[in-house]
C-alpha cells in the first residue's frame, strides 16, 4: 500500500484558504471582546452564550485525548458523525468522477452523503447470514478512482463485528482512506482499533457520543486519524461547527466514565436476556448475534409485527428493505422495564 494523502485530496481543497474566525485569531479567555460582532449585553444570565464557542473544541478534545490515548491533533469533533462523513466526501471525492465502496446492509448515511456530493457508489454486499465482508469482491471493486471504503463495526443494522484480518487486508491493499465506523464499539466484546492509527496512515475511525455516552440530543460526533487528515477536516469544517452547550455538556459527561460503564454492562446483560427470550417465540426465525445495543431479528412477517408493536406504542425499525434483511426487525435494547413490556406484548402476539 502506497498511501499519499496529497494525491487523494481534491485540488480545490489543497488550494482552500479556510475562514479565519474571531475566536481562532484570539485564543485568550479574558478581555473586552469587541471583535466578533456579538451582542455584548447577553440574555441568559450567568452564561456566556452570547459569545461564540471555541471553534476547535480544545477543552473537549483534551478530555477525549486522555480517554482515547491520543493527542488532540488526531481528534476531530463534529456535529454528529454525519458531519465527519460529509467532510470526507467534500475533501476527497471529486464530484461525478470519484467513487466509494460501501458494504450493504450498512449505515444508510454513507450512501446518502455520497449522493449529495455526487460521488459514485459501488456496492459490495456483505456475505449472507454471517454479514462479514466479501473481501475478494471488495478488492476487485477498487480502481484508480476509489477514494473511500466504509466499514461499520459493529455493523448497523446487523449488529455483528467485522474480522480484523479482513480490515487489515483492505488497509494494506488500498491507497485511499478506509473509514471504520465504530459508533457502537462500547457495547462490543473487542476493543477499538484506535491504536492501529499508528500503523495505518490511511485509517479514519468514526465514533460518537450519541450511543453509549447517552448524548444523542447533543450531536457530538468524533473522528480519529493522522494529524494530516484531521488538518484537512479542520480546513473544511464550518468555523463554529459545535455549539457551546454541546461542548460543555459533553465535557461533563466524560467525567462520568464509571456510570457509563455501569450502564453499558446493564445494556449488554439486557441484550443477552432479550436475545435468549426472542429466540423462543415461534414467529421468530432467527436472532442474529449482536455486539451493539440492538438486535436484528428475522420473523415470519416483519410488517405485521411492526404494525402490531406500533399500535402498542412500541417502536422498532423494519429493515426489510435493506439488502439481506428480508422480514427483519431491528430492536434497540431498552431499559429492563421496557424490555419486559416488549416481551409481554410479543407473548400476546404469539398466542
């Protein structure tokens, strides 16, 4: 693998002079701020919400760096992981010319973002039933215009992990960026591949505070990569892409690692409980093993069961339109009480 970041970066991005915001030019926290055309009077007493937030989220990145074992130069914080995904297309894919590889069934925003940015999508389906990468056909699909390969691990909506040996083979045989989406990594029985960033300069890892960290409403997405790649992200992103409230609350949440780990253990235990209980119903054809906080379940009639549960105000996702997921529902692991209620209604449905 001969990886050259300059070679895969779009020419207009290489020429781009990023916007220089007032808070980027002056980094002090004290003073009379007459530089950013803010309302100096303020409105919400006791807050600084009348002031623009730190455009580089340095305090949040410092906290993340200690947890992840990375310098802040290897960390990007965005408005959800979707912002990081969008930046990858805008920075590295020439519209109408370059292509990316996705492996359905997988997270739908890869393809949506590709379509928005007019990147060509090459689809290499996962292997049926095991939902592992079709390594041979992925390698065959790579050409000189392939810039990104997206791998979701644990995969959404199937819940399974992906073999490290397959990811490694792709990293070593592809001169573009391998984007590993670890949104659900905290629920998995294996560790993040963040340490492999030292070995593979073409690896980008996405994570989020929306899942295990219970901050979906704040929209805090993370990308980890070499400093050279993160510099490109920071060049392309809007100047104030992460609001002050999200930064402050995310920093506070990261101080509660023990509580989060306790919640993760509860969710994993409930996942095991639900997996065993679901498999006992006659209308369930298969419960797929999961390393995430959800379970993919194949049933006799997914639409009928979805509608029945919706009538009971239990909302799941019908993934039947996804490749290889015919008659499959994706069920998030709820609280112990919610899971018992789900099983109660499923028991009534099966009678």
